[in-house]
C-alpha cells in the first residue's frame, strides 16, 4: 500500500467537488440570460448541487462502511462524468439542472471517501498532516474554478467548462482504479444501513459541535463565492474575466493557513485551534460588514480581508476533519457523511438565503447575517468541543 499515491488519488477526486461548484460562477449572469431565468433560479443550480451532496451523505457513508470505500468511489466518478456531459450539451435550463443533479450524486462519493480513507490508512498522530494535504488540494478547487471558468467563458463558451469536468472525472476514475485498494478495516463490524449510526454521531457533543461549525463555515464560504462578484461589480465595476482573480487571496490564505495550522498544533491543542480560528473568522466578516456600511472598503482592504479569511479557514478545516475521525472507529464514514450533510446544506442554503436577503436589504445585510451565524457556531464550539486524543479533553 503506497499511502502517498492513495492520498493523491482520493484528494484529486475530492478536488472536483468544489471545483465543479465554482467553475461557472463567473458566468452566472450569462447563464441567466441564455436560459432566460431570474437570479434565484440561477442560484438554484448551485444550491441544488450542494443539497444533493448533503442528502447523498445519508446513503454514501453507510454504504462505504458496509460495502467498502473502493466499491463506492469508482462508480460515483463515472456518474459524475456522465452528469458533466449532460450539462455540456444542455439546450434548456431544466436539462442543465438535471445534469447538475447527476454530477452531485456522483461526486458526493469522492467528497466523503477522501477523509474516510485517510482515517483508514493513517495513524492518529499522522492524520493531521494528511488531512492538511487533502484540504489543500480540495480548497484549490473553489478558487481555481472561477479563474479557469472566467478564462473559458472569455475565450470559448461557458459550457465548455463542463467538458473539462468530464475529462477530470474520467482521469480520477482511471487513477483510483489503478492505485486505490480497499481500505475498509478488516475487523470493522458490518452493520445494516439504518439510523443507528447517524444517532451515534448526532448524540456525540463534540461531533455535533463540529457539524454545526461545518454548516456555518460552508454557508459563509459559498456566500463569498456567490456574492463576491456582485460586490466587485457594485464597488469597482470590474469585467467578468477579472473577477475570478479576486478569489486568489482566498487560495493563498488557505494554503498559508494549512501550513500555519500544522505548526500551530505543536504548541496548541486541536480544540483550541478550532475555537480561536472560528471566532476569528466571525470577527473578520463583521469587519467587512462594518467597512461596507461606512463606505470605507477599498480594493486593498478587500484583498486583505479575503486573505485573512482564507488563513483562518485553512487553520481550522483540517483540524476539524482530524478531530471528527478521531471520535469514531466503527462509524467513521458515517460520521464524515453526517458532517458533509450539514456543511453542504450550509453551501446550499447560503446562495438561496443570500439571494433573498440581497433582494430585501442589499448585499451589506448578507455579510451581517453571516457574521452572526459564525459567532453563534464559534460559541458552541467553545462550549462543547473535545478530542479523545488530547489530554485536556472535556469529560
């Protein structure tokens, strides 16, 4: 078993999930014009994708715990490639929306298998570094997506982005078919798919804290991904081909944050890192809202805020995943599935809720409401989170 090759394969497959979500966000106004639908219907193509990712977790996690990681991932990647081709050749809004649903069903397997496989093959003391690598690759997706999508839309046609996704899905399938063995532990007790595993996860205080935090942070992340172009247009009147580059500070911040978080763990406990970073993210968004309200936000300040947001997110997310797989042995994939269910629910709710808030009160109100959601989740983490592999865990 070559752990590095396995880690690369499952991380690359997981990369396609968030990359798929954002590769066409610079073309959202054009999508609405081509298919003649309003902003809410356009945002539904994003929210439906994430809603299906969330709902699939009820099935994919228990399937992987019962039948195996490899047997779950490989068919899913082929389904994802088929959905991408449907989107590529769609001539109507509803066919495009159906293709997005098929994409989500397929790629949900990759998003769940990556952290589960890491938990299978790495010992607890090695997991944080492996999770950091996985999160690095995954979070390149939502930021690389708008950059490449903007270039494709500028020089070709925006739907050609889905040809790239289809090729990516087939490449990930071929690589993992060759390199990924079955990592389901041989001594794992095979259980029937039911509610018992979900109940075990949801009744664990620490797991519940991580789940709530995952929901709020993904809600916030997709608020940024969807409404940052609107903010840029209203403040700076930038062309579509340039807007994607404003996601680069998020990428740089996430990469820097993962590196900082790895060093941070030598001095601080994982629970303290998650707590401090979650409060920091909330205060960062509150600062953004304050600058918007006071009409003091300029381009350098926005870039700095995006960079800090990325750094804090990069510090937090690998540690969250590490603590979650540390909490469970029998229901590892199910725990990751529930985590994905709620955080992708946050991704689905963010664009739709934000759309209604923008129509009622303007884009400033979106970031105020987001700051409040993040503050509440940070307080819950502070009160409830513990790690079974830390000496100072709560009783």
